[in-house]
């Protein structure tokens, strides 16, 4: 049984409240699913003032609606989120603005981290817990099966709306997932926005970090996009130096960049304006998949970043290694969910911070 049918068949037990997005007997969460930039839209409830100069809006995917009538939040990659931001003459929200939003919001949503008890109870067949399998290993296997699926996105949003109930037009609403953050290194992405009740789970990378938790093609059930634009309609610049007129990695970005070159389009004109053209186009950089590094690549004392889906934007130092069957790299974390703890990690869940 697929989880998608039961997810779409969730029940509404009061106006605007969705419940029952998973049922027993789920053997597949379905294929990986994401929102293309071309389908993403600013939410119908619109923009809300964040401060005297800026306003914000969350991006949704109008192709799929929950039973309460709300479109699901868009599941964009970081690269696609940059493209949507450019199209809307906006930029991605910053970490400081996420914190500011939480302080000023009239409505604060829940942290919905998956898998939850409902997903575990629904898992059957190949998704059921195996004999001798630890809860941590089972959860990680479930994440591998459902992390980027539409079923998990629907379940996340259903639980979120079940707590929040409504999003009034013009209202500041905080913690609708974990958000793509402005200013990531080229080819990478930053996430921020999960609050566990006492602290932020995702923290800023250490000074000089050249890698991040995810590359710019990642997306999952909880990654959402909040845009920031000027209230006066003026141009806005991201911390990476790109302007809202650009597009990351798309043909539209090249076309717009070329149209902005003053005068006849000649080789000389292109060369003279190359920095601006390149900035507007955005970077086409290599991906950095979790499988890039093996056990032998990690040395004691090296700085590493986490690829573990429940330890986002985490950085630490290798303290020891254990080879053989079930090889593990022991990391003392400096930031992230396991800050100030040493945990055994699979080599595939780590990336070297070079």
C-alpha cells in the first residue's frame, strides 16, 4: 500500500484542522518528489511586513492541496529557491530574519520532525522494523525511503496545519518547516528554522567553513522557502552578492543577463559586463553526494560536516575511528543537534570540511 492515497485522504475534524495523514499497512512512501521553480508561487495569503523596510512571504506548490484547502508548502531545491526569489524580485530569508520572525510572529507553528510515531506505526513489509534493528537505524532507513517523498511532505504539512489551523492574510507566522537561508557557498545550501523549545537545532557554520550540510540540489519533506523583498518595491541584494534580477542556473537567467547589457550585444560588451552576467546566471557547480567519502578519507582531528538528515548544518571534529563491519567515524560535534556530544557516524553521513 502506498502512503500517498491515505495522506490525501486525511480527515478534517474541525475547520482548517487536518488529521489522519497515515494509515497502517504502508509498504512504500512513493518516489522522490519536488516542486519545480516554474510551479512555485507566493502563498495566496500574501506578503506580511517583517520590519519597516522588508516584507516576507512563504512559497507554496498550488498543484497539490490538503483536504483543508491549503496548498502544500513548495519543496524546492536551494538552486530552485534562488530562481524563484529572483523571479519575485526578492531574496531568501537570513538566519537573523528567521530569529526576528519568531520574536514578532503572532502565530508560531510546531516542529514536525519525521519519522514520527504515526509513520512508524504505519510502516509494514520492507518498511517495518527488522529484528535486532535499533530505533536510530530504523528511523534512518525510513528517512532514506520517505525523506523526499510527497507522502512525507503531505504528512508534515498536515500535522503543521493541524496545530496552526489558519494563516490570516498579512499575518507573521513562524516556524513553517526549516527554511533555505540566504548566502550559502556556491554549490551548497544552508537551512535554519527548527526550534526545539530551548534552542535552534541548526546553527551557523564555523568561520571559514567551505562546505555545508547539503548541496544546492537537496530537498526534503520539511525544507520550505521564505522570500524577503523591500516594501517600497526597490531592488534587494543577497549576502552572496547576487541581485533579485538574476536566476540561478537557468536559461532565463542568461537571457535576462544578456538583455541588461547596455548597447549592442558584442563580444567586447559581453567581456566588459562579464562579472554581472556571471553573477546573474548563478553557479553551475558539482554536486557533493553523501557517497563521496569513504572510511579511509577521514583522519583523526579533521573537521567534518554532517550529512545526517536529523543533524542539519552540524560541524565537528573526528576523534576516533572503528573499522570492519559497520565502520563508524566518531565525531565530537561543535554545532547542530548533537552539539558537545561525541557520536558514531557512518562515513556516508559525513563530508570533509575543506
